[in-house]
């Protein structure tokens, strides 16, 4: 798949694309509270676009392990003004939410992509995306249904890559059965979502196996706990590890990398491309 069809844009995936993270939450694991107000968040969006972000991903609820759900009205109040403002910045805008009512409101604004950590498993979510003529969607693997409990019980897998692939295949097929074209979908293996560090590393090393599903891969390694366990560094000191993981994901076939540190990742990908390395 050489492109990703979204509401307003047909995103060219012949080169890797950088999705910039915009957290509107006071309790995000990495940058909670830094961009919580609409004005600060829009300024951050503008900065990420200047730094080279190809896509903006805007979310109003933390999905870190142990995070508590945000009431619907509060999430809508956080995200809608920022989504509306970001729509004027000349890049595709993605909503990071699993709530069907938030998806519907965002799509009514003209938002381009629904990025759902639950892969449209919430009741009504599949209906919202299938009912839209051309929005893009990212289907992510998460063990269980709740971020607050996804790490409970020390997650176990027989073969994490095979099990993640089976899950993503089922969600892909459920959406296709509702008439959603493959060109609208990308898949995310869900690094850190109900997985131990060894599972995350296996998903990176064998990420290319997921390409057999026939859809583009989005990888989100930025500042994740596994990088801290590998390097021994706190969340604020994981820039080098995050950029390295993004490059490794691209080498193993990812077409979109979801990152906090846009400028540094964009620069790294430029050098990568200039060297003629596989991307």
C-alpha cells in the first residue's frame, strides 16, 4: 500500500511519515499538562508542523498504564477546539480516542483520521468509522480493553508477533466487512500496551512479519518504558533511544512513526534517506 486515504488528504507513503503527538492531558506519562490548554496546544501544533510533522495526532485522555478514564464531556471540551484550530495548519489531523461520540464529533469537524487504541472495539465505534465515506483509521493492538489494567497480571504471550498479527487481521477484516477500503487503514502493533519489554522488542525485531497483513504499519516507540529499561534513562532523557527506535521501525517496514520529538526524528530520517538506507 503506497498511500493512506484520509478525509482531506491522500498521504503518500512512498517515504516514511512523521506523526507528531499532541497530548491535551494533565497526566500523560511523558508530557502531561505541558499542552493542556487550547492556546498552548495550538501553539505546540504549529511548532510541530514547522519542525516537519506530516500528521498531527491530538488526544485528550491519557492511555498510560493505570490511567483513569476521562468523562466524555471533559474529553470533548479538551479536544474539539484544538482539532478545529489544527485543521487550518495544512497537514492531516488525527484524533486519538476510542470513544465513538468523540470520533463522531471530530469527524463532523472534518478531522482526517481516527487513531483508536482499542481498534474500534467499543460499542458503536465501528459504526462511526464505517459510516464515514473516507476517513483514515489506525487500528492498534492492546491486550484487554482498558489502559488502566492492560499491564495487570504480567502479560504473557505464546508468540507475541503471531498473536498481535491475528488480532490485527481480525480487526482489519471486521472493518472491511463493513465496506471500508483497505487504503483507509493502517495497523499499529501497540508497543507498551499490555506487553512486557521482551514482547515489545520482539515486535520491533520481527515487525516486518506484520507486513503480510497487506496494510501500512504505524509504530509508536517514542519515550516508551521499554526504552527506559533498555537504556536506564528516565522518560525525559530518552530522545536518542526514541529516534533510534523510530529508525529501526522504519528499517523493518513502518511507514508512519508516532513521535514526541518531531524535529530530531525528521532530521534522522533525512540523513537515513540521503544514505540510501532501506525505508
